[in-house]
C-alpha cells in the first residue's frame, strides 16, 4: 500500500512538472516570438502586396527548418565560443538593412507615391538571415524549459512558428496604416 501511494505521488509530481514546463514554454514562445514576428512582418511589407503571403510562408518554413536543426544540436551549439556574439552581429546587420528600407520607403512616400517593391528572393533571404540569429535564442529557451519532455519541446517549436505566421500578417497591416510602427519594431529588434 505504501508503494502504491509513493508511485501515485511520483506520478502526480511528474504530471505537475510537465504542466509547469508546458506553461513555461508557452510563455517563452509568446515573449521570444515577438522579434521574429516583427522581422517577418517588416520584410514582407516591403514586397508587392500580392507576394506577401509567399514571403511569409517561405520565412516560416525556413524558421521551422532552422528551429528543428537547432533543437537537434542545442547542446553542441552551447559549447561554441562566440556563437551568440556572431548571431548578434548578424542581427545588427539585419537591423541596418531594415533601417535603410524604412528610410527609403519614407523618402519614396514623400517624393513618389509608388516605389518598386523588393524582390521575393531578397525578402526571403533577409528573413532567413534574421531568423538564423533569432531562432537560436528561442530554441535554447524552449529546450531549457522543456528539459526532458520532448513532446513539450516539439509543441513549443510549433507554437513559435504559428505565432510568427499569425503575427506577421498583423504587423504588415499595422505598418501599412502607421509607418512609425516600423521604427518601433526596429528598436525592439535592436
């Protein structure tokens, strides 16, 4: 009878641990997906309106591939000296490119009503570079919180991808209406 009671207590603690990990993963994803959403939305806003969905889908697909790859090698990546610094430099470069896009869009709207939109391949490449530097923090945080719960880890990675897809569309609509939001988004990324 004591053994059964101990087994039930252990089972209850494991369930509470899993629920706690699950809730932490959701919170981490909500916080860390924001920078990815901003980048995808800002970059997608620079292409022609009829091409935005393709850019968002391509960006999300690359994010998913990178997150799965990072999740598979998270422990090895943590041992690489300078990796986070290199990712930070990459993100600074992406921020610089976004700054240039915001400035050129502002000048074009002052002088000409319609400028040439960015190419899909250029937009997808910029999203890939940004996500390369930003996916690592998301994967490390989710993996750290999920610990030994691989199902929760997979859920966390999928949730971050879904948040990017939904959020990017919202960001595009906001950028079209309020151009100053682009500068606020750039500040968040930096």
